[in-house]
C-alpha cells in the first residue's frame, strides 16, 4: 500500500528539506508523514473496516504531532511557515 515512490519522496525532501538527500530534516519528515497520512485517509474512506490501517494512521498522526511540537519549540518561524505551506492548521 506504499503509494510514495522514491521519486516522490526525493521531491518532498528537495522541496521541504532543502536537499533530496537531507532525509533527516524535521520539515522533510513532517511533509512526508503528511503525504502518507493523506494517502491513508483516502484509503480509509473507501475501506471503513480496515482497523489495522487505522491504527497505523493514528501512530503516524502521533509521530507528526511530536515532530511539530519539537519544531515549534526549536524554530517557531520555520514551524509557522511549514504549517502554512502544508495547510495543517485551520
């Protein structure tokens, strides 16, 4: 069910992480998790009884929340730019 190819992952890290090889950047990791969360959410709208995928989705959301909290404490300006770019907070 992995819909994120190597090319898509590289483009996400190039856009948000500054470099496609910079896979450790917090911004890139958050953007990648957001992409995966959006894909899995679309899957769960079609398959409402897929509870194991729902559990994985909740784990990803928790991990993204932890990374966002860390980013907001260390780089508030970067945090605000990232959530605006990804459209996370309304």
